């Protein structure tokens, strides 16, 4: 399994980021075809009282990096990528990794 991780820096307006992400960006991104999984989560600091290094982390999953690259090269993927600078005022980082599951996660 391959994961494309998106790390979002702290936005200038957190409420605006959240609203745009859920009301505009997710509907755009849901049009991408072929993803095997998609996770989002707001980051929490490991040290009490300190802000986390990122605001949000997103994981997009496919069988291979080539599959992920095909998904993001599609018109729907390009529309999703083009939308990111419209709301990610704290910056963003994209990175790929091959993922090995050591202990499977079961979500309720």
C-alpha cells in the first residue's frame, strides 16, 4: 500500500480553513476515482501547552505510488490539487511513502 500524506501548516483562520475544507474541498476531492482509503485528522501536540507542528494531516491510499500518481494526474485529481492553495494559508507539504501495516487498525 502506498500513502500520499498531506501536512497542512497552521492556517491564518482555523475556522475558515475547517469550513472551506469540509464544505468545498472534500466535495471536490471525493470526485477522485481509485483511492483505497482516505483519512484526515487534526494534529495534537505530544507536549502539553505547545502547539503541534502541523494543523492537519491527511492520508490518501492506493495500491502503488503509480496508482496514486494516476489518480492525482486525472482531471479530478488536478482540480483537487489546484484547490489546496485556496485555503491552505499555513502552507502544505505532500509526500509519498510505502506503508507496511504491523498491527491492523480496526475502526468502529
